[in-house]
């Protein structure tokens, strides 16, 4: 028995997913440039960096499922909310394993460190907006 197809995903939501993906790639490149908190496959260590690379197969799978009508706003809500929670905890939470100083410091005294941190904040903001847009889309397609 075939599952019913989910309604098409709003172009705004897909644009936010695309923007979040680009910002995520940029944040991973920043890790490589500053050389701290980098793990496998760049170094032998397996750490948060290693596991964070798992977001790209999740995004690719989501895009494929979205194109096939098998995933929609709920999927993107979960992905964005999960990313927002993890990134926030890793970088900004009280137990942050990579606090803002670890992003800004390696570039000191250059303002590039502040740009790298602003990039992270932009990623968090886009993920937050993605959560809101996905939740609204999900809610509008659900029976009241």
C-alpha cells in the first residue's frame, strides 16, 4: 500500500534549507581554516565535528524525499530544530564545548574571528526562521 504523498514544500522553506546548508558548509570550512575542533576525516580524532558532518546526508535525503513527496514541513522542522538545538548547545550553551572565544580567538587580533562568529549567529538565525516557517507550514496542512 502506497503512503499518501505529502503536499509540496513551500519554496520559502526550501530556500531557507538551502541558505542554512550554505551557512553550515561555511561554518565547517571555518573549522578547517582556524584548525581547532576539527576531527575525522581531517584528523584521526572522532569528535563533534565528525558527527556534525552527518547533517549533509540528512539534508540530501530530505531533499530527495521532498522531491518524491515523501517528506515535507515536519521533516524540515525536525532537521532545523535539531540543528538549532545542537549548534546552540555546542557553541552558546552553559556547557559549550566550542564557546565563542574558540571561534574568535584563533583569528585574533583580526576582525575575521568576529566575522566567523557572526556567520555562526547567522546560521543559528536562519535555522530559527526555518523552524518557524516549517512549523507554520506543518500546522496549516494539519487538521485543526
